[in-house]
C-alpha cells in the first residue's frame, strides 16, 4: 500500500546542532507539507512544496528549510536547533490543492526534543 | 490572517448520545472543510470533508456547513468510547495555496 513515512520517529538533540527530519511518500503526490504541533497552538504549517524544485514558506518557517529534489521526498532541516523547536513534526501530502474533496494524508509524526 | 476557531473542551458526552463539535472560520473565501480525528500520540486521520452548504452523512458522522454564518460542525451519533479523541477542524481557503489551516482541536470524551 502507498504510504507516507517519517524518520526518525523520536530524536533528542542538543541546542545549536543541525537536524534533518526525513519524509517519504509513495503516492506520487505533487504536494507535500510540514507541520508542527504544540499544545495551545495546534497544527501550524512550516513549509510546503507543490512539486520538484518548488518550496514555499508557511506560517512558522523561521529556523527551518526544505528541499525537493524528487517527488517522493521532502526533508525538513533545522539549521541550528533551539529549545523552542521541541515539538511533534508531521509531514503530509496531497494529490491536489484547492479541489473540492482534496485530502491531505499525514505521516506518523517525528517527536523532536532539543536540550 | 486566516483563523479557525474551536472550543478546546473537554466535551464530555454519555455513551450512545450525540456529540456535537463546532468550528468557525474567518476567511469567507474558504472552499473546502475537513474534520480530522487525532488520538493521543498519533497522527491526524481524515473523518470527513464537505464543500457544499448543508449536511453530509457518512455512517455515524454528519458534517454540516453554513457558509453564510461561516461555521462547520460535526455530529457523531451513537457515540462510542472509541470516539474519545481530539477532533480537528481544517479549512482550505482561496486557491488552497498554503494547504490546510487547522483549528486547535476539541477534546471529546465519551463516558461509558
């Protein structure tokens, strides 16, 4: 079955280190997203991509970057990890945007702790 | 600034009763509306979507949309303990250029 997978599922890192969270989907979806979820804030969009070589900033993009070199993968990089970036990170993908009935599918999440 | 508002709860409902979850949104250009269920420690999973005014039914779930009043609701009939979760309302606005905007979620507790 097609799916979306994230790795690592759990990670502890130190302040100032660079961290990369991987996201891989096998649905051949053009659209991919990264969200973070925090108590009191809900899910907030970090970055998104509509296709290969396309990346866009979301609501909370400071300190994060993404790259899209193929359809399947959208890795999220924390350039210099900060304690404020301790969160649960969800990758998601969808076939189309703005179309009635469009569905966004989520990966299982990556729990990141910055100490 | 697009906003999606939900009562955080917890909303406590007896088993077998109807659970009613509400959501309001600020962007009148919003086109598509989604309800996701999220169990603790898990990822959101889609329950229903709706894009036309009125009701849409799927099993025990009914989504209701009123664009004039800018609200969308989710009714869960014959509530079961397994329905206990956080329910997230999400909206696509305009051309959907930035994916889904989520509410903070309503924590639902079904009491046996």
